[in-house]
C-alpha cells in the first residue's frame, strides 16, 4: 500500500480544511466516550485556547458520524454520550495516514514553543472583551470612541511587531 500525501496548500487560513473535523472528533471519541461539550473543551484545550469549535459545528458532525455508523450515542445523566463503533475504528484505521497528517498539522498550527505566553495574552483579550460586554450599557459614546482608538492603535503596534 502506498502512502498518499495530502497537499494542504498555502491558502489554508485555519487549522482545518472542510471535512477534517470529523477525523479529529472521531479520534477524541476513540480515546474515550464523550459528550458534545466535552469534545468542544478537549479541542479548545489541545489548541491551547486558540480554537473552540462552535456547537453548530460539533453537533452536526456528531450526528453525521452517527448516521454513518461510526459512532453510537446513549443518553446518560441528561447528556448524549458518543462512543466509537467498530465501523468507526475501521474508518480511522483505513485513513490513518490522513488522520495523522491532520494531527501533525494541528501540532504545527499550535506550536507549543510559546503557547503559555500566547495563551496568557489570549486570556487578556478575553478579559477585555468581558469588561466591555459588562460595561457596554453605561460606557457612553465618547468613552467607546476613545476605547476603540486605543484598540486600533494597539492593533497597529502589534501588527508591526508580528511583521518584523
């Protein structure tokens, strides 16, 4: 059997191409049975907080995997728990090279070298977002304008640093 290399291309703007997510989700379920929210959190954790799939992406993928016979689900404690089936194991085994390439790309995309510092920086962005959301109703037009100017200047400075 020959090894097929999948060319991802320079146009790739994110960690996944269309159809990749089913392999990632199936691989997570292969580790242990999981429910949808747990899959979302596991993907967020593995990406060091840089990628959190939406429920609108994960749940339809789980439904598709179930319809394909690759996972089964049971209701436990009010949650739908997904388990990989023998057919799901075969599917991953037959596409092991492709699944490994997706995992490799994920490791490259979220290089662990600076992830702690970058993760802390991303947490600061989330803190800022929460602050603005909590106070939005009482900030006032003038303050919103000043805040937007500060954020715009920060963006431009960060862009220069990144492009160096």
